[in-house]
C-alpha cells in the first residue's frame, strides 16, 4: 500500500514510498555491513536513526566505501 509520504536517502538518492520496503532495505544493509547497526534503533517496530553525534566517527567514510565497492 503506497503511503502519502516518502522517505529518502541523501547519500544514495533512493526514495521509498512504502515504509515496509524502507525497513527491509535497512535490515538488508545492516546484515551486509554490521556497522550500520550502530546508527539505527528499533523502537515499537519502527527504525529510528540515532542522533548524528552518536554515529561512529568514520561512518560516512564507511558508507562511501560501500558505493565504491558496488561500482
């Protein structure tokens, strides 16, 4: 069921219109790259991102490396 809102990723440009698809993407990427588990918290069946200050220091660099690996 398409919702009236959407979620987007500023790093990769992906847009999700269905929350369950967004959450599946979060689960999948967290399985592939374990450091992703440090930036999401599951609360009441919703994924909540941690505050920017709580992200691992090299998180942006690690995510950037993911993209260089994919290309």
